C-alpha cells in the first residue's frame, strides 16, 4: 500500500473536526417494518484538517505536507485527539487496558485491538498504527519488558512474544495510536484575505483500510 510513515502535524490536527462513520443499508418493507444491514465490518473515520489552521504559518505547513503526500496518492498517520489511547482520557495507559487475546501455549503473534463497550455490546477495532515506544504488554496480569519479552511492529500493530503465553491466560496491552488516513481531495484552495477574515480552508481527510 502507498503509505508514508509520517504523522500529520499534531498541533494542526488538534483543532480538527471529525469522527467515525458507518454505512447502513435500510430497506422499508410494505408492512411497515424495516431491514437493516451493513456491508462494513469496521467504522471509517473522517476529519476536516482545515479547522486546525490558526496562522499563515499553519497554512504553509499544511501545503508542504499536502505536496509531499502528492495529494491523495500517499496515506499517512493522523492523531485523533478525541480517541488516541487505549485507556480513558482521565486514566494513565497501562499494560492491562485492552485484552488482545488468550494464550494457548503455542501462539506467539497477537494484533493490537481496542474494544468499545456499551452495555452488553461492544465493537473490536483493529489498531494498525501504534505510536512507537508507547506499547505496554501484559500476560496474566504481569507486565512484560519490550525487546526481551516481546517486540512490536509499529507499522502493523503486531506484537510478537519471545515465548508463547501459556494456555488460557489473558494477553493485554496498553498503547497510544494513530489513524491511517489520506487526503480526500487533490486540491487545496487558500486565500490570504479570506483567512485573515476568519475563514479556513476545507481540507477533508478520510481513513484508509490497511
């Protein structure tokens, strides 16, 4: 996949607007009931990067980043300030935030995930772009040491253990993560006069599947 392992400036994404979207097909039946179905197993996030522009220097930084990605051609990392950690915003990240699997005595490779709970229901989101150096891992409520006990591929979110976790023990992790996105336009229109008047450019950004 055409992807640059570089993050959109976090100071600019801080003021952005966006979040998850779903695709649901709703069919109304003649008896008044309806059938609902979704072709998407996972949500997709959209943002407007233009909302984070606060100065002409920010505009210059945006244009430079856009040009280096060749518009929509290359995807990149994005920090979603409203959802970028395995723990709640008020809590510290720990090695026990998220359950990412259960040991069987032979499996050594696990993928990072984040589970969103609401009542008895939940959604498990794959985490493919963890932030380097932020990943903590635990097995059976014991924190492990990176490099000696496990390694992490920051480009895929895959955790590899030096020794397979024992059968039936819980494998957990804590981390910060980015979203893989691309620009959803091949054109950025800016005006110094408009910007000074309080208008900001529209810069749509959309999550990509990897």
